[in-house]
C-alpha cells in the first residue's frame, strides 16, 4: 500500500470512527464514491489500523457466575443485573430472576419450603402461575410476631400457593422462644409437627440470609435476651438462615439459642434437591459466605455487586 493510500485509509477511518461521519458525508468531503469509502474502511480493518472490540456485558457476568459456582460446588449460580446498587432495586431484580428459576424447575408433586423476608416477598410477588399438580407449599420456620419491618411470611405463602394452585401450610409461631421446654411443648403438637415434617421432606427450599446480629429482624422483634445478643456479637454472627444464626464458617453460633429456635434444622437443607439462596446487597456478603461454607444452599441467586464482593472474599 502506497504512502498516499495509507494516509487516505487513516483519514477515512478517523472521520468514520472518531468523528462519526456517515459514509455518504465522507464521500462528499473527499470527492470520492461511497463504495470507495467502504473499501477504504475495510482496508483499515484488514491492515490493523482499526481494531474493533466488542464488549458483551453478559459475558463478564457469566464468567463471574462460573467462578462462584465452581468455588462453592453449586448446581447453579444466577446473577441478577441490578441497574443501581440500591437495596430495593436489587431485591426486585433478585425477585424476578428467582421467580423465573423456580417457575422453570417446579414440577408435579414437589414440596416447596420457604422462609420469610422482604427478598423472598419479591420472589413470591413475581411468581407466574404454572399448570402443575399436587404441589405443597410450607413454611420452614417460625415467624416474627413483632418487627419494625414487615417480614411478609403470610403474603409469601399465599402468593406461592396461588401460583401453584395449592393451600399453603403455615407456622404461626415465634421464631425463637425463651426456654427449651417451651419449644418442646410447641413442637409436640401434632399439627405443628406435621408442618415441620413437611419442611424436612421439601424438594425445593427458598432461603435468604438475614442481617448481621445487630441489625437482624430477630433482634428488632426482641426475641433475644441481652445475654443472647452478647453471645452472638462475641461469636461474630454474620446473619441467619431460617432464623438460625451462623458464623462466616457456616457453623451455628450458639447451641442454646439454636435449641430454642423453631423450624427446620440447617443440616436438613443439605439434603434438599434445590436449596435456593436468594440474597443480595453488600451488607449480606459475609452471611452469604457463611451459608455457602455451611453447604446450606446448592443454588445461589445474587446481584452483581454482592457476587463480585463474594468472589473477591472467596479468593482470599
């Protein structure tokens, strides 16, 4: 290629790619035909004068999901792309993704166990009806009798029941009681025992991670004594799953508090076909890490901000 032609190729490339001139405008400016402009642009790519890089935003997310999936031995990791790092926006995006996933996997005869919380409310709210039969929906753990924030336990069960054409089973009980003997009396009731047994037989579990001990809905509901709160703080509770407080290693924080908690034991979650953890937000990353270290979930649905932080923490 002569120096003059090379100079013309560079000039046309700059006009087209840097100045956003149309091929017709370039042709008019340089007094050449439009096909000539097209040939010069093609030459610019062939000679390496112009290099085009296509950035696929989904590709990075897919790679991140694969890293998390492999690192924690998950069946699936799905990353919700929230447009902004804002709590409610993240929850809505998580709700859409998780509802989509659940709709795809649920089948005739499944038993769906669910805990409660604002994230799972978004999942249930976004559920679309599916024509399947003999699905059971049940609550996995006791609820909160008083909280500054609505935990939506009843609404979640109603939405899921409506989506899968079934009447849900409720646990209208406190999440944590003051004494072991109180819990023993409660769970000895045959109706309560039946609901708890259904939870153990669940084929699908919908889970989330509660806030750290100081911000937990369980603390705000006044379920923990001052001594309980001191124990949870000293043992560095990072959040709860089904109202059971865990450490970042996935261990139960305190045996006594755990014994007074009403609901599915965390060990039982490991045996469920699809144990789906739906959680996001940077404040939950340590809790997510604890849940995955404990092996309590085999499917993770998470936002991209928490996913990146989780991957970074897991690499350390």
